[in-house]
């Protein structure tokens, strides 16, 4: 393919891209529903924001810890196999949780065990999709491919929370988790339709050595180090909001209603996030990722800080603004990281890099649960501070020549 820019329509018509996008959409819809539903269920069942924060932590943190091994497996065993294994296990865990809830076995230890097992395979599909994208699209279309990827994430940010909130509020958690398991199963079928991926030669020995090599690769690259610190701080912000927002809403709405209202708020954040992603992809961020991410995080901090005033139109507007800026932040991270990584080691490097980037989210859920139980405004102000620190880290730790490299 020549170097001329291609449209979104042309991008979708490339071989295997549509199947990957459908699989991505369904799996992320299920991911988002699971993450929301398990927090809402924990809040309703145990009445403790701190417990809800730890449950959210259990559903994310174990996967981040083993992600270097998951990335190595992606490079050695194959991306498609890795994604299918993750989606199948996630479907099984969602269904198991539904059965436990119906049979009244869903005690706190049971909930934590299911959450941990669910988390363990999550790096396979999270990194796997980002490994496949640069293999399926030409280099000059990466920013638009990542814009579509981010827009899909934003779409499920609309559908996932609202659907999970409605199902939890009106049909109950059993129905919600059965629906989640069904979405994972459908995503598994879609990913199995992808054909003709050329395997990259992989070494036959040194399985345990390769995760350390991936970690060393990330640590040795200033751009990946800067992204790890800056984006992790940005994710502390969103982790704190994950628990603080439904708690703040629950103080203003009755049981059976706050779940739906919280879901709709997250849906609104997803709408603005999708708009921000598509606009950023259309304008192009290649070579300007660092400046775009840092500025977006600063504005995000102001939007989240407005939410400290309590549930009001100001809170809604502030969070919608933060959602709008999440699009360019995500596109900047994806594009810069993919441009600066050799495809032969992309699986292990992405898995390590993504786990470091996401490490702030489970930390944020725990901090958010503790702070919101003490003082809701303090949780939102702390979330805003984390975003400001993330902007500083992105600007200070990534050299300008690293941002421009690869053009």
C-alpha cells in the first residue's frame, strides 16, 4: 500500500480489521460491564466503599502483576490463541459469579476469588488487540486505527455502564453477569474469524528470561518510562472516580435508581470520550503526542476538581470534560508506544508497558474507596491532583526527540 492517507472507511475494509473491531467491541463491552457490575454488586451487598474498592482492585491488579509472562506467551504461542484463551476464561468467570449469586454463595471471599481469577488472563486480550493492530494496518494509518480503537472503547463506555446499571438496578446481578458471559462468548467467535496473520519468528527457549527482557526494554526507553509514570498517574484519577462517583450518586438517589444514574453518567463520559478520540484521530497526533497528552491531563484535572462540589450540574459537566480529554490521551499513548517498539517484541513490551500504565487504576480504586468514605470532596480533589502529576511526568520524562522519532 502506498503512503497516502486512508480514510476510516478504507481502514475498516482492510482484511481482518472488521472482525478484530467487532471482537474488540464485544470484549470491551463485557469488560466494562463486569468492572461496573462487580463494584455495584459489592456496594449493594456489603454497603462499604472500601470493600468495593478492594474488589475492584482484585479484578485488575493480579493481571497487571503477571502481564510480563502474558506478553511473552503472546509472542511465543500466538496472539490469536492468547486472546481466545482470555475471552473464554472471562466468560466462564462471569457465568460462575452469576451462579454463585443465584445460589447465595457470593460471599466476600468468593467474590474476591472470582475477581482474581478473572484478572489473571486479562493482559492477553488487552495487549493482544494492540499487538494485532499494527500488523493489520499500514504505518501511516496507525493514528486513525488507534482512533477507531479508542472510539470503540468510548462507545462501550456509553453502552457498558448504562447497560450494567440498568440490569443491576432492574433485573438483578444474576441477569447482568449472564449477559456479560454471553458478550465474552460472542467476542471469542469473532476473534476466531481472523485469518492469515503471519507469525513472527519466536525463540524456543528462555520463557522466563523474556519477561525480564521486556521489562528491561521498557525501562531502557525514555518514552516508555515516561508513559509508564505519566499514564499510571492519570489512571489513578480514573480508579478513584470508579468508586467515588457511584458513592456520590448513591448519596443523592435511592436504591434501585442510583445504579442507573451512575451508569448513565459513565455513559455520558464515554460519549464525550468517543468524540475526543475521533477528532484527535482526524486532526492527527503523530509527532505531537506528548504535548497533546500533557495538556489534556491538565484540563482533566480541572474537570475532575469541579466534581468535588458534590452531585450537581457542575459535577456532570466536569466529568464530561474529563471524558472528552481521555480520547487524545489514549491515542497519544497508543500511537507513540507502537511507533517506538519493534514488532518482533511487541507482545511482551506492550504487556509490560500496559501493565505499568494501568497500575495506577487499582491503586486509585483502593484510595478512592477509603477517601470517599471519609469525605467525598477529598476523593475528587485527590483524583485531580493525580492528573496534574501525570501531566508533569509526561512533559518532564519524555524527551522531545523521542516524540518526533519514527516519522
